C-alpha cells in the first residue's frame, strides 16, 4: 500500500485515536466535499491568483503605475500596453495589478476589524441575554436599517476621504451582520448539555464564551466573511468611484472607473478594464464563499 493510501486511510478512520487525527480527518473530508464543487474550486483559484498578483505586483507590472506620458495618452490595447493607457498615458494593466494590492488590503483590513468584533459581541449578547442582548441588537437594527453604501458614504463624509477612513467606514457598516449571525448560533447552543457541564465545573462566563461558544460559531463566521468579501470590494470601489476612497494617483479600481467614464464611448478600455477586474474579484470571492458555506455550514445545503 502506498504512503498516500496509508495517509488517506488514517485520515478517514472511523475511530480516530487522537484529537489531531480527528481534526485532520475532518479537514480532509471537508476538502473532499469542497473539491466536488467545481465552481467553488474556480472561486478558490481566482482568489489565489489575486493574492499572488497583489504580492508579486512589482514583478508582474510592465510599467510604473504612476508614470505619465502624454504622448501615448488613450492608446488602445497593444503589445506594449496590454490594457491600453489612460488619459495621462499611464499603463492600465500595471495600474490594475497594483490596484489589486489596495483592494485586497482594504478587504483584509475590514475583515480583521469586523469579524473578531462581531463574533465576540454576538456571542456575548446571545449568551448573556437580558438587557445587554436587547441593547446590542437595537444597535445592530439601527446600522442594518440603512443600505451599507449609503451609511459608508455618511461615515466617510464625516471622516474625510482616504483609504484608512474608507476601511473604518466599511467596518462600521459591516459588523452588525456578524454580530447577528454569532448571536443566532449562540442562542442555539447556549442551553446544550456540554455547556451546562462546563458551567457546573465552575467555568467563568468569559471562558465559556471565548473557549466554548465562539469556536463553535467560527465556521459560520468564516463562510460569511468569504461571502462578504465581494460586497466589501464593491463598497470600496463605490467609495473610490465617488472620490471618497483612495485618492489620486493611487491605482484604485473604483477611482480608475471614475476617471475613465468620460471616455467610455470612444476609449472604452479606460473604464472597462478596471470594471472587469472588480467583476472577476467579486465573482471569485462569491463562488469561494458559496463553497465554504456548503462545507462549513451543512444546514445551508
């Protein structure tokens, strides 16, 4: 029997002999389930390509994204400039490549700010209940009563344009969904027998929330995060399009579409190329999120 077959038999054993074997076996079965969804695999491939492009942008870009050359302004796609040039003669392909860093950087920053906060707040509200739960849920109702982009525009208008303020604005509008999801998961498990057993052993409220409740809610939050990444990309692009996100000359995709909309009828590539980048990135994360939701939250299937 080959090593691969031995390893597979060890992973799918019906009676694992250690926690490590049980966890690795579960991950392996989840991967097999994920791999069976070709759309999810395509989304994973797109997401990995975007990450590689963001990391290797200096190696993949063919020109300086900020270099201007008015002699070649609005040149259509050719061998020298694969996606053409914009109104200042800047290479659009190189700007899109470097723009991947800005877009994914904003996505990662929002996720780092929002997911842990929403998870903790939701779990605490669901487990503690009472007046604390009512106050937290009323706050989430207020935030969710407004469309995310409109609320983000209001926050950015108050904070001022810029990538950092755009991240803060998007984070302030995104956390209620994670809090509500975590709360719903907590309400379903807080009266479980194993929670009662841990409580009888003298565990504190903080230990119960962080050590037992939050880990059980984590899989649903991860699936929601991946699905929300496309929404974060669109919101960031919307802020950039309106001039409230990344400021020129940053090669942000939304801002590139905003400057290129004046030439959309004759020099279509100026706005179309960054628009395609936004579409591909959003679609990739949506497909990946659907696949992760099916694997991590079987109730959704």
